C-alpha cells in the first residue's frame, strides 16, 4: 500500500521492518519524530535518553548485548556523542547498529549547519544517505545488513528536507531477526591501548572491504542520460539536480558515499564530457573526487551555505529561464513567546538587570530578541551554565571589588542534558553564578517530548520525576529558590536575593508550557479598561501575541489570552483586568 | 519536472497550515499522483512565518518550490501573502485570507502593519482572491477551523470533486472533528 511518509516516519518504519528491537535518542529538530514514530511499534523498546552521548552509549550496549538497535539525533547531537562514536568504530557491533544523524542545512532550528558526513570519514564509519522517504525506508534495512556483515555501526545521514518532507512510500513486512548471543570478548570491547592498537588495524582493513562493497551496492547507481554533463550527487541534492537537468545529464547517485566508491567514480568520470559534483554544504564528495586526480567542478559554482533548491542549481549552470522578481520587503515575523508562556515574566525582569545573561538551547533563546534583549550568548546545549561560570570567574578576576554578575538561563530538559555537570563545576570552584532553571515540565521547543522531570517516558508510562531543586542541592548549591514565573514580584525578589549572595545559587522557575494541555492552567482572559488606560503602552514590553494595537488603543484578544496576568502586573494604572475573578481571592 | 504543480501554503505558526496541507496531500495521493510535501518544524512554529510546500504530478523531483515556481499560493494571513509572493510563477494565483496577525515588531510598536498589501500585489500583476475565512470560522463557533475554510476556498482552483476532498478530510482529521471540518470546507468553497 502506498502512503505519504516523512523521512523520519520512513526511517522508523524501515527500522521496524529490519527487525530492530531497541531504539534510543535525545530529541532534536529535525530528528525528533524518528523515535516518536518508533515508540508506536510494540516490538521495539524505545527510550528518550538524557542526552545524545548516553543515547549512543546505551544503543551500543544494546547492540553488543544482541539486539538490532537504532539511535537518532540531530547533527549537533552527534558532537555530544562523538566520544562513543569513535570508540564504536573500533569495537564494531554484535547485532546491527545504525546511528541516524539529521543535519540542518539552512539552520532552520539549529545553531550551525555542520555537515556530518565529515564524521563518517573522521570516525571511519560507512555513510548512507537517502534522497527521499522510500529510500530512507529501504536504505535503513540495507544499513542493518551492512552493519552486521562488516561488524560496524553505520552512520545514516539525512537532512531537514528529508526528515520533514513527505513523499510516497510502499511499505514492506517486518523480518523477525533473532537476537544474537552476546559473548564476552575483551579484545574488542575493552579498548585498552593494546587492544585499541589492534582494533585500529581491523578498522582500516574493514574500510578497504567496505569500499569494495560501496562499488557494487545498489545504493550507488548510475543513470545515463546525455553524456555531455555528468553529475555526481547524493541525498536531497539529487532531486534538485534531476529536476533541473532530467535526461540532459547523466548521474552518479551516491547512496553510500563513504568509504568512497573510487572505481565507480573513475568509470563514470571517464564517460562524461563535463563532471560536476552537486551536494549541499561541504565539498565532501568533490574533495574525494579531486583526491583521485580527477578534475571536477563543484563548490566553484554550487553554494556551500544553506540549502540548495532547483533554482540555485539552474542559476549555477546559467540555465535559469528568467530571474524571478525580488521578494517584497515586508515587516519581519520572528518567532516569539506564545501567549501565556511562562518564560515571559522571567525575561521581562531579566531584561531590566545590569548583568550578563548566558542563554541556552530552547524556546527561551528568544529572550535575546527585543523587547527583552536579555540573553547574550547561546552556544550549545548546557553552555549557559559553564560559559556563565567562565564569565563570572573573569568578571571576578578583573574587578574583584564589584564584579558584574552573570545569570545563566537554562530549560529543564537542557539542564538534565548537560547543565548539571556545569553546575557542579560552579559549586566545586565556588563561583557566584546565578542559574535560572526554566522548568516548564516538558521538552517544549522540539514539540513536547517527555524528559526526566516530566513524570512520563517516551511510551507515555509514568516515570520517576527528577526535581531540579533536589539535583541542585545534591550538587552542593545552598541557595535554591522556587518561583512562580507569572508573579513578577516573586521573580524579582528571588533575583535580588541571589544577586546579594556571592556563592552559586539556583532559581527554579516552575510553570508548565502554556501549550502543554495536561498541565497548563487556563484562567479567565484579561481585558484593557480603555477609560483607565493612559496609552503608555508599557504593557507591549511583555511582547505577548494576545495584545494588539488598534487605532492607538491596546486590546487583548480574548481567544488567545490564557489569563497569565503578566501584562496586568506591568500596567501602573490598573487598566488591565481579568474578565471574571477565579474566586480564590 | 514540467508537469509538476506546485502549491505553497503560507501562514503564521499555530494557524494550522500543516493540517491543511496534509489534507491536500492526502487528496492528491488518493488521486494517484506522486506527491512531495515539505514543512518546517521547530522554533519557527512559535508565532513565526511558516510555509508548507506541496508538489504533485506524475513524478515529482524537488520537494521544495523555488522562487517563481509556485502555481498557487494559499496564504493564511495578509502580510504572509506579500512575503511569499515572489514564489508565484507568472500567471499564478494567490488565494489569501484577509486575517491580519501583527508580528512582534508591530506588537511592540516598532513598526506598523502594512496597509498597502493589495496594491503591492496588484503592482506585481498578481491575481489575488481575498477571502475572510476567520469570520466564517467564528460563525461556525470554532476559529481553529479557519484553516479548513481556507482550504475550501482554495479547492475551487483545483480540478477535484467535493467528494474527494471530503474523503481526504475524513482520513486526516480526528473522527470527532470531521463533521465540523467538512462544513467549514463547504462554507469556504462558496467564497471563491
């Protein structure tokens, strides 16, 4: 039966069909839905891990213990998991292990657009790149066969367009793959120097064998058209190229681009007049072609930055019919905190303080934008605390009498991911960093995934609930305060107390994400009393999408207001009131 | 591919563009077309501009629509119609919702909501058909069906029967909401 599937759904389905029994991941756009879909298959035990490193280590353990295992993460997540990644190549697998990396050309939802194909080369792992959902499904199954045949983890690289793009797939049946027996083998699984040296040799031999396989696999194919132009391409770029040239070019489409299939490339190059490599981001294939001494064009005409599309390729070949008209200059529409978002009040107060604010990865990165203009850094997961520690240490050093203060702002899931270690650092080094943990009870930005503090696991079963306060205390933080972020006075008081304390402190700001139906409280909406309103527009400084200006008057949209009351606390004239009292006063 | 039809749905995060595009894609799949659909998740959903791109035909290559390549744009919001207008091919059509959703710079009083969208689109020689989907959704008692009212308005530019659309709605929308969505669709289809 044919159906429309995203690349992520197709990978989940492919893993299920391949007899996978175990799956791990930490959520991250654009990879998140792989595990969410896998969670729907009863035959697979799946889990959210607290970060990508633990996810990959857990997956590796699962594979060695004997179950076909898949592990998924976004591209920058693989940086976190790089340590076990490199070890896994040395060790090899028992049952098949496929590691999905979801890259984000164009930075739709990421801090960089690194090209993780480079990890395959660096860690010496076979690399598979599908071009559409059907290939994603089919190639995952091939990846598990390859993994077991050569005893190697397989790196499976997709990009945002593939992960979130839907295309037509025909599904197959699940094969029942028997678990493999685990046999103690310290020569492989204990990477002490003596063993590691030997394993390096095994790994290099494996790469030579894998290159032979890459030259014969159906994942790499030639499509002959006109031989005047030969295009070597992979992933989504194949479809852009094919859209532009159709039969007017020949294609060497690489579904497995590492180890590099040199023989195939040599044969193809010899049969075309002009050779061009079309790939997104880095010249990964192009460099390999050139290293063979074959002349090819590539990044000289194809951009290194951002996503490609068919128009960019047509233009690169001066094949565009006519320049399309320029875009209209329209007022921007950056993302913003939702109505009732618990982060709003915290950033409203933070924006007023003469401190340095280090931020982190989550919806609250938006606290760097006007009108709050609070957050000053966003580096990577967990870095708010550790970079904040660095800031505070240097501020203390440079101005011991009256150092500027630093406040780190981090979400609950990010704190569990990699904030806890930084906090221990702050305590250990007794640096007076103030850490605000925005506990909105869910991993919000990626679309509401459960985390160790949410009380549920990936399958929706109840799970032990981590408490950020208890963790902070256990790490040695003495001043730990919990605040209701909708109460600006309470937030301000906690900040003042923390600022008066020269030692590390933690403020837990707790209120559920306004979109989290199971916990969020919807109170009666507020309205602006136009007679009392002095039109000062101070309320607009909370940047709530429920507030709007019409004919010079501020109004509150009844349907979007969730009654959080932050705007009412900002009004000095008492002009913003709740439509009906909840009765508790 | 020359015989590929490209449709861009543009709106503001939270307006239900993804659901509308899923219904559209399901209909096209039911009709036996090759379909590709591209959407963006993540941070942009927090009140930012969002687009979903749907392409169909005998065989579709690229999943995205390049500037100047869209046959149709269905805009869920007035300003977004202008923002995406350069994706339209010459002779293409925009169906646009009259709904105005102020963006952050407008909300905080730094900029004004543009009043000249209609003129600017006319200057580009674009055929725009404005519809007020929000009012109809309000009349139906649930503003969340604004997206399906718009889909109904859009349906009249494509050669498919109401029955085919209804079938697609029933496959995509949760059962308890099908009836309301079908009504919303029908009301929308009478707008154009």
